[in-house]
């Protein structure tokens, strides 16, 4: 999961039209940075979800670092925009619906951890207990 840091403050400062432009830029960054086999979608508000099929924990963390770098090097119109990331992986044999629910919950928990601990970073769900 990806969440744009301090997006409400961005909208409050520059207006919703500028916020919409920023969300469009985020979409372009995601499309340009992820692999052709990956899926990125807006999840709601300023949150996006990215599915990285066939990637392990290490690979997903590398993908997040690439995205962080892409955000950092992008020429933003109004001010620098950063994002926080929550990563989760599932290998268990469960129904597709159970897997999806569990994966989203874990990614959301990891995202919350990233935001709570300074933003503009990524956390894998498996590492939350190690970092506490």
C-alpha cells in the first residue's frame, strides 16, 4: 500500500485541483516505475495499492525503494511530495478472498507503522515486531 504523506495539508494549501494533478502525477510515477506484470490502482483518497506477483520480501522492498527514489527525483509543481509504504506478503494456502483480506490488513498495518514512525519510508509487515 502507498499513501501520499500529508496530502490533506497539500490540498488545504494549494486546492483540490492541484491535489488532483498530484494524484495524476503519482499514477504516472507508479506506471513508469513498476514492472509490466505489476498492477497499481488507486485504493481511495490518496492511497494506492500495488500488486507485485512473484516477488519475495526482498524484491518488494527493492521495488519500494525505487518508488521512493522516483518520488524524490520527480519535478513536482508546488512542493516535494513523499509517500509512505506498507508491504505484506502471503504464501499460505487459503481461499483467494481470505488471502486478499489478510494481505490488505497486513499491508495497512505496515503502512500505519511507516507513517507513525516518520513517513517517507517503507515497512514490511514481518519487520514490525522487530522494530518495536
